[in-house]
């Protein structure tokens, strides 16, 4: 029998043959169970020792009595180093002095894997450890309850987004990550050797999701890695992040895209609030339900608001201005999530695919969704008219020959369309108030880190 410490998931191995999965509970009092897990701690009081065994589902106490086991076996069991993996068989006994209300009295045990000492970092110790040390020993760091909680929340965020999009007629697709041209500016492209040709790691699925609109796929989304050779070593930039890209056809304006986006984000918050109670509690985070619609404020209006509060902006918003704007939005509109709309063409110069406002070519039909001052999403309506798209590309100096494979899709029936790109780690970074975006990635990649 394979047993678990917590609420009925998987994880523990048995000593003998594997059969059904189940979780330990008081109902099993008096029965013999076999469990296995990591030794979190051993408290040896001489005649009696308490060993805490941990797996993903929780912790169980194994109570070893010297008189019962004999000196030799008792010292072998209590001498096993922390974080070794131990399998134990014995009676599950009710004991209301113990957390969880029961303990295991071992009859036999087996060391499945012995950990070396000292550990590069503690799993339950309160001592603060540098992020670099944690990331260098990430397999150990990931054993921590609060680190696991981040990835369980990440799982919920992804489930919430998929659930909303699938429920609204979007199909999940996968586009190439080895590409011949980038859509987000040359400076953040990672070149790779691709047989005899020059290729790049995809910065975004932009060109492909648009081509799928020409294919008549109508409503698609993709959740996949995106690569940016970011020269900025900040707490919110990664060289490899997970991008949720969405694209939809037959829209009238970017408002259609914003409506889908805000509903998806609000639904995702609901999923995390309803199903991530233990994780939020473990991380000390309180999340509130998000009210719809999210406020929409034009870029120009944002600049005015900032200027009234003493921040002069030249060009795009910098980090300080973004942070301040987050505070102002929270005060004035009572929302931590808000859209910045009508981005000036001047600021979206590299975004050749953005549709410009027909009444004012100095403005685009482009928006960002920000959360507490950090950009989570950018998107908008795309330029679907071949001639206009080509002239926008020429205006920004793009080599249209390189994009021929993409431009061709605009010549044979391209519907009006739009979409967005959302950084999953940015959402978690802000939602869980984490100090660094690297906390939201199992094995982060940045300017300096390519291992583990
Ligand atoms: P953009 O370049 O603004 O737009 O990226 C979209 C979203 O992706 C996330 N993001 C990042 N997250 C972590 N580290 C990075 N280095 C990083 N760069 C971007 C952010 C950002 O809002 N093709 C367009 C989207 C579209 O119009 O559909 C694009 O990629 O959350």
C-alpha cells in the first residue's frame, strides 16, 4: 500500500509491492501502513525519538522507542542525516498530542537514499539564504513548503487561464520557437546556429498567431516559452519566460480584446482565491476578487496624472513612474489592475504590426494591462491591411524581404484581428508579492544564469 501524509494526493513509495494510493488518516488507526519521505528532522530524547517524514502532501511523525527496537537499530534510525529518504512500516496510532492526531510506530524501515552532510541549505530553517545560493541548489530549495506553494499557485493560474479561454471557444496551439525573424525588435533576439542558416529563439508567437488568423483559426491561445536577450538585470526581467499569447479575429477594436483579457484575469483570481487557500495562507498573501471592468486610462491621461503628482515623464514610463501610476490608480479608481490605452505611435515604433488610430495616426490601438505598477500584458488591434502594414514596416526600417513568409498571409484574406501577450511570471510576481520574478520560475534564466 502506498500511503500519504496529507490530503490524498500521490508521492510516497512503499517498501514492498506497490498497490493502491491512499492518504494517511485517523481512520487507519490500528492498521499497519508503509510510508516513505524525506527526513525533515529527528529529535532524539534518549529513550524515544521523533522523526518527521515529509512529502509533497505533508509531514508525519514516526515515533521510535529504543526499548522496543533495541539500541543498535534505534541509533541507526536516529542517526540517518536530514533530507535522506526513509521508508517506514508500522502501526498508525492515534495520538492527540501530535500534529495531525496520529503517529507511526515503526516495525521496519529502509533507507532509500542517504543525504550527504552538511546540506547546502536548510529546508525548514528560518535562516535567510541569498537567492543565488537558493537557485544554485534549486532542487533543495524547491522542497520548501513556501516555494512549493508558489508553483502550486502557478499551476492554478495556468488552470484558470486555460479554463476561461477553452470555455470561450479558444483553442490551444503551439507555434515554432526556432524562427527566422523576430517581431519585438532586434536587440533582444537570441541568435542560434540552425544548420547552414541564421535563426533565433522566438521572442513571442506574434507573427505565427497572426498567420493563424489568416488560416481561419479565429480564436487561439498559446502558453509557451519566449526568449529575450534582455540586457537589463532587474527583478522583473527574465531571458526565458512563459508567455500566454492570445489572438482573435473579426474584432471591431482593441476593446474586444481587453474584454476577453479582463474576464480571463478576473476568473484566474477567482480560481486562485477559491482553490489556493492553503498556498496563499502559507505565503501570507491576501487576494481580493477583481471587479470588472478594469479602469481604462489613456496614456496621455496617465502622463497628466503623473505630472500632477510631480513626476515628469519624457517618452515612455520608467519604473518609478510606473510604480507611482500604480498607486494613483489604486487611489483614484480603486483598482490594482488597470489598462493604459492609446499608446503613442512614437512609443510603439518597433511594433510594426500595431494598428494606428484612423482618426489620429499619432496614436495606436494598443494597450498595456498593469498590476500595481508592473506591466503584465501588452496587446491591441493589429494592422490587417497588407499595404498599410508594409508601409509601417518600411517606416520603421524593417527589411520586408525577411518577413515575406508573414506578409504573404495578408494577401489572401486576412480578417481584422487582435490579441495580447501576457507574462505568466509577471502575474505571479505581483499576485504573490514576491521580491524577485526569478522566484516564479523553477530554473530561471537571466543574463548570468544558465545552470542549473
Ligand atoms: P511584449 O514584448 O510587451 O509584447 O511582451 C508581452 C508580455 O510578456 C512579458 N514579458 C516578460 N516577462 C519577463 N521577462 C521578460 N524579459 C519579458 N518580456 C516580456 C510581460 C509583457 O507584458 N507580441 C507582443 C504581445 C502582443 O501584442 O500580442 C509582445 O510580445 O508580461
